[in-house]
C-alpha cells in the first residue's frame, strides 16, 4: 500500500483492519492475539460493547461545543476521577504529552505565583519519557528525542531514577516540581522503589516543590490499582493521565488539588478539544468498568499468571533474564547475549500472530487488555514460544 504519511513511524508489515477483545484481524484476514493493547490504551480490549454504546449514544446528542461551555459527560468523568483519587479538580486535554505539558506549566506558574520568579526549575529522571511536545521531550530523560529540536526549554535537571541521594543533591529552593513515572514505561518497565517515591514526596515537601506523577502509562488499572501511586503510600500533587483513560478514544487529563488548581485561573491554559463530550462519555463508561473491584482483581490475578508463565518461558528458552512490572504492565528483560534485540522478537511474534511491544532495545513489553481471558493469554503465550523457538534457530 502506498504510504502517504511522514516517515517518523516504522509501520509493521501488516495492516490491522478490525478487532474484538484481545484479537485483531489484518486486511488479509489473518488473526493476531493482541498483548500490546495499543500501547497500554485499549484497557478493555477492542470494541467493548459498552464503549460502543456510550459512543453511539453521545454521538446522537453532542459531538463538540467548545470550552465556552461545560458538559455533562465532562463533569461526570471529572467527578468520578475526583471521587476515586486524591484529587479535587481535573483539567482535560487530548493526550499524554498534553497532560504533562499542562502539569509542568501548572507547576511553574504555581511556583512563580506562590514563591517568586526564581522557583521555576524542574527535576526529572534519566531515561524517563513524558511525551513529544518540545517541553515534554526536554523534560523527558532521553536526549535522542530532544537533541534535534534545540534550542530547548531551560531550567530542567535530570537525575538517575531510583537514586535518592541524587534527588536530594539536586533539589533546592528553586525547584518548582519533580516529575516521576511510578514505573518507567518506555525505557523498560522499571518500577520506582517504595523508598524512592516516599523520599521524593518528603523532599518535595521540604523544598516547597510539587510532586508530579506521570501516570499516562501506569494509570487506569494497569497495575491492579486505579493509579499506581496507590501502591506507594504517598499522595502526589498532580498526576497526568491519558492512554487507557479513554479506553481507545483520545483523551488526556491532569488531576490536582484545591490548593493548586486555582493557579489555572481563567485564560491561563486551554485546549480546543479538551473535555470533548464524545471522549468524556466513552472515558466515563470505561472508568466504571476499569474501577470495578472485580476488574482490578482480575488484573492482579491475570498479571500474576502472565508474569509467572513468562518467567517459565524465559527459563526454558534462556531469552529473558528477568520479568518485572506490576499487574498487566510487564517487561521481559533480555538475557545479556540478546541485548539490543527486543525489536527482532516483536517482529518474530507478529509473524506468529502475536502483538507485543518493545520498551527500549532490551525489553519486550506486555500491556494487554485488563479483561484478558485465560484462553487468549494461553494462545498468545503459545505463539510467543513458537516465535522465540524459531528466532533462536
Ligand atoms: C509515561 C508516558 N508519559 C507520556 C506519554 C505520552 O503520551 P502521548 O503519546 O499520548 O502524548 C507516554 C506515551 O507513551 C508515556 O508512556
């Protein structure tokens, strides 16, 4: 097929056409098991009937109306997010990068308004990923994503992840925010330690800085809790969310407290499509299903099963030296002799009818539907074993 799109993506050699649950079919009619979940987006699998109904119903009522007005779906989704988290207020946008952009702008303005013009510095972690806008690639700790776009926004310091001493040394009275992914996603499904996030909370409090948790990938049930911060016994000041928040429909959000939210007074920030009624109606229905105790328990149970079987497969084939992550957000770290070859494995898996992801060059990532059933999991693992066996020859 002729490609009319800019070449910044390397598309797979098949074209998905339709999907249901954890199965996808391409334009040739070949079937795939999807354990990638559209990169942690399709939290309820593909074409969930309740989301189709929510979308269909809202599409008969109101598609777009602008932020001159609020709408019932936007208020309803915001209320659910507030009632089930630390937050009091929500700002809606359309993607993870936009959510982080909003979080960072909010933190800078909060620092300036409450402490003065010196309080603008942001601390972020090496190897972190926060999106592709100029601000978020600059805050992200992977220079390969920012180096071609200089001059970059200033006042950003990067410290090693999970290194309390480094954070302690970097934070000072000029720091307005520390931004951390509870599990570094794109760079290898690397969870923050309890001590690290707790120290980050303490250090932010000591220096009057805001703690922003980027929950774009870890949020909305993937770790077995609604948001990953709940595993850590801390309360952040701001979290960013996107990906699974819309169950496949584009939406992003930041959640924050009544103390901080007034910084975003009228006219200080905005988005034409943010809070779009279609996105919020789907997100609201997705929220109900994701946040149901039985869904979160299912994630926990299936996550354990998937991790255990992947560990067994790693031992049997020698391909994986470690399986890590939480719930159904899982990374398989390649054994030293296969370092740098994760994309060969995802390509081999695709040939065998399985969609999985890389997370950096050394990790194969799984972020399947939170509703993944035993049959699809078993079939996916069977195809993975066949792919690995062939790849090893
Ligand atoms: C932790 C994290 N933050 C931000 C983003 C950017 O989200 P988006 O691609 O929706 O802008 C991603 C995307 O992979 C992510 O994993």
